[in-house]
């Protein structure tokens, strides 16, 4: 299914194709503070619909995930990294996709703090 998502103000908008029934609730220092629910898709399934200049990027710890956010409203709709199999992946904040019923998701805790 094709979903549309964005930050709060709409300056960072995207489309992503996938079937999202599960989400990770990560407890790393960044995710605890921003409260995102993450799901993953191959990077080629993510299409950014806004100019690159609208996107700010933050990395921390091992600097392997590029956490993208809106410099205007501060919301982080997605990030980019590499999956365990070496493939380029997008980490989608499912809270940024209005069409997804968050109550229907299976939410799994993830111990990102242990990394």
C-alpha cells in the first residue's frame, strides 16, 4: 500500500510503500525523547516529495543512522540507514502517516539503549 506522510507543518513530506502492521518503540536516547514508532522499508520504497533543503539531519552515537527532521516544526518523519543484511533502509515514523491506525499496530519494544 502507498502511504503519504509528513512532518507537522508539511515542509518535509514523503510517500512510502509497504504493509505496516508492526512498529518498534525504541528506548535509545533520541527515540525516548521524540516518541516515534518506527517501521522499516527498503530505501527505494521511500520517495521524498519536498526539496532536500527542507530536511535537516542529525546523527549520533555510531553515526550510522541519518535521522531526518524538519528544521521548522522539529518533527522527525523518517531516517536512513543500513539494515542487518547490508541493504539501504528507511526508518519510517508511523506517527507521521495519518492514514495508519496506530491502535491497530503491534508495538514491540526495542532496546536501542543497549547499543
